[in-house]
C-alpha cells in the first residue's frame, strides 16, 4: 500500500468509499456518526482536495481503497481547542486525521493510513463517535491514548478524543 494526495479524478471513488463506510458503520452499531447527514459532503471533499489535505490509500494495483483528511501544524483544529473530561498530553504541533474511511477490500487499510500519519508527524490527534467501537479499538491497538471529549462543529455531538506522541 501507499499514500498520495487525492486529485479531482479520485472524487467519485472517494464518495463511493464514504458511502461504503456509512453502511459499514450502521451495520456495526454506529448509525448516527455520518449516516443522518450523509457526511462528509462532496463539496467539503472537493475543498480538501484543492487545499491538498485529502489523501488516498492505494493498493498494489494503484486502486484507491481508502481516504482521509490530514493536516499538520500548531493549533490547526479549532475543535481541539476545547477538550473536556481530560486534556491533551502535549501542546506541540500535531497532525490531525479526519474522515478516515476504507472500502473493506483488504485488511489493514486504516492501520496503514494512521501509521503513515504518525510516521510523518510523530504527534497525531484524532476523534471518533462514542458508538464507533471499530475505530476506538483500532486507535487503542495502535497506541493512541484516550484524552477526553471534544465537540465537532458539524453536529455538536461529543466525540472521544485520542492522541499519540512519539
């Protein structure tokens, strides 16, 4: 597998992967995270691609099998400025991963994407819905620590915050 910036010609495939992810989440006890709003909207992904913040994971045949938002810097996510029921481990520049989704075609896609983000930055913050046990288990398996609760702008529902530092 490998990671590259998403390009506009990937857009239909990316949206198909998000549709698959919504169905998967519903089938695995998490129908409210993205389902009711059909999150993420296409225009947001177009903007992510334009800003070069959307990345895709490719299999050995160069087919897009995963997608995620990645950004790195100091205080880059306003959502993370207010954390309750805990606190961030460190205040250094960090990477954020959002909207991680895979097509289910092979095992380890999410792990590969998260490991790429961590290897690139050495400090990653991420959040997930309380019902998203699949993602919570993956983050824990990869050494992320539960650090508290954040609220996202899209729906103001609480999200479980995680952080991993080298």
